[in-house]
C-alpha cells in the first residue's frame, strides 16, 4: 500500500466525480414540495398546508384544517415549489399561485376582483422550494 500517493482508481474518481455531478449523474434529485389552501365560502374559514411531498397530501391537510371550522370547504388552490394566496371580498373570493408571495397575492386579487370589489388577501403561504 502506498503512502501519500493516489491509487489509479482514486484518480479516476477525482477526474470523473466533477463530471458526473455536473451532468446530474449521482446527484440527488430535487425534492418537490406542495402546498394548498382550502376555503369555506359560507363561513370564510380557511385551512392551509405547505411542504408536503404530494399534491393530494397538501390538499387533504388544507381541507382537514378548514373543516375544523366549517362543513362547506372547497380546495381553492394548490401549488408546487411556489406560493399560494387567498383573497376575499364582500361578494366572492379568489385564489392564485406564483413563484413568490407577490405574484401569488396579485393572482388571488385578480381572481377575486372578477366577481367582487374590495378584495383583500387573507392568507398566503410558500413552500420551501
């Protein structure tokens, strides 16, 4: 066994390692994170969830949280690796998503504004990614 030297196999790893990582081989796949917001049009209760590993899990959690306060909850919006927002006005509500909080809030306000005036964002959330 040599001391202070590099074995040929180790040399190959030193040379190929950066190439494999740069090409994505051997690198861990990025994790998707999902979020959702549920809303009760009758009571205006809402529930939310973020950083779940599936859309279904996020929506189920948001619905479950909303149903703690109301029986007419609907899934208002879901999103992946992004942000979601819920806006409410006197006559309607709207929801939207975007790559950041500002985009999500603008989308929710625009959606709500189609059916109501004086809409206000009452909830926004973002996933880790």
